[in-house]
C-alpha cells in the first residue's frame, strides 16, 4: 500500500501527523509512529493504521480540502505579462506584498511580449497546483480570444479565473510638441499631416491597440501609424522622449504625474466618468466620442485544473486585500478602480462580457494577426 499525499493530508486532518514516508509504505511497514497535537508519541497497530487508511479513501472530498489547507508550502509565482511600468505592474506588485500576511510569499515575474500573450501562455502551461498565477484580464484575454489566427492558448479552456482586482482605463496622450489640446484638435492635426504621426500601444491585438484603431475609425479613418511595444512602460518612455507623437497607455499614477508635470499631455480618458484622481482630465465621451469608452479588468487566473479549494483560498485573500482602505485608496489615487467582492464566477463572467463587447469591434475593424 502506498501512502499518497492526499492520504497523508486526510490523516493529518484527523490529528495524526505521520513520520512514515512513501518508501516505507511500499516496503510493507506493519506499524507507524504518529504524533498527536499535544506532542505525545504513541504506537498504533497495523489494524488501526489500515482502518485510518480506509476512512481516508472513503472521504476524497475531505482529503482535497486538507490538501488546500496546507497551501501554500512554498513561494508562489505571479506572472505579469507585461514589462514593469504599466497598470498591471502597478496593481500586481502591491497585491503580492499584501499576500505575505494573507496567503504566503509571492514573487513577481514580468514576462512581456505579444500584447500579453507570451506571459499568459507561459502561465497557462504551468502545473495546476496553485504555485503559478497569472495577472491577466481584458487585455490578454480579448487579444487571444478574438484577434489571433493561431492563439498560443485558449483563454477559456486553459485558465481558471480566480478574482478581479481592479478596472483600468486608457487615455489618449500626446507629446508636448504636438500642438493640440483636445481630441477634435488632434483629428484636425492628423488630417492636415497624413502619414506623419504614429501612436504607441502595448502590443498588436492589445486593448490599447484596439482602442487606438477604434479612435481612428470613429474619427474618420486617420492616417496614424500604430507602433507596437512590449508593454505600457516602454511606450510611455518613448512618448515622453518624443519618439512617438501619440500614446494610448493605461492610466496610472505615473501617467497622471507626467501629464501634470508637462512631460506628456493627456487629451482624454476612456472612463465612463471623470477620474476621481484626476478630475481635470475630460473623458472621450464628453468630447464627442461616445463609442470610445474602454474599461479593462485586471485580475488573477490560474492554470486550468487548479484545485477549487486553492482558487477559493486565493480569492478570499484577494477580497481581504482589496477591502483594506489604504490599498483601495492607493488604486483610486492612481486612476484605477478597485473591484469589490469579486470571486471566480464573477470574474469569469466579466471576462466573457469583455469578449462579447469587443467582438463586433474586432470584426468591424477586420483586425486579425498571426
């Protein structure tokens, strides 16, 4: 008989902490030593041992729960599918810090490229044991579900949603040398300078890319060339440096501060209403672009098949983190809206809604990439 990990967990749940290993069981050990909670050690007969085994086998649900109760026993890896400096990084790193007290040690790994696809695919291929998580959401989800001819992974079948953390909005910003103050002035300037302007986004097929193309379509098909970056951070660097004239980054504290300091000029945000953190920034809708309301969810996913008890444990810890006033206020101050009381099913539905929302836009634009 082999004492499996699930069996050990179940026996521990009954108050018995075994010192018998898998090798000893295969060798036919007739007795075992158990340590009870009070620290006393006693010998048990092979008959009692087998009785405990039979009880464990008869309770698979309990053993799965016991396994989750021991999680985590080692460091958790959080894959952020973009380089440092963007909204995902801004949300993910503080979340990882909060988890030290609520869940366990979480290390962040930035894996940029492909509009979030490379990092998301790497996470989807990981072992479904709760030790690799993805900070995903609308951006990589819609990219892979709608835009790719040859997807690197199936965002529905290969990833299990855990919980939403926040909603992020985009903005349309220009380098200070571009002589415009509003979206309508930008349209007129682009029409007067066809083929001379370019805009940056976080990768081909990303929500930033789709929003940029949607803006061009709503404005009457402007000749502004898209420039793909591995994430928002590099895009902002080039926008401030004047290498591109226009950017469509996610709103973060860095973007707001860069606007206020004159390093870039935010013409409009894509939120339904003005941001609490920056009420001076007008929305695209109030400037006549009602179709340019873009909201991107950011949340946690795990490789498909991750035990549900572990997923729920992470979701509970995430809700506790988002409920903390200081963490929630930090997000709000950066133009990011915290997602309150999320769970696996709510986040799954949110992502499904995002795909349904963008499907007609992608079809209208005719945007497909290899």
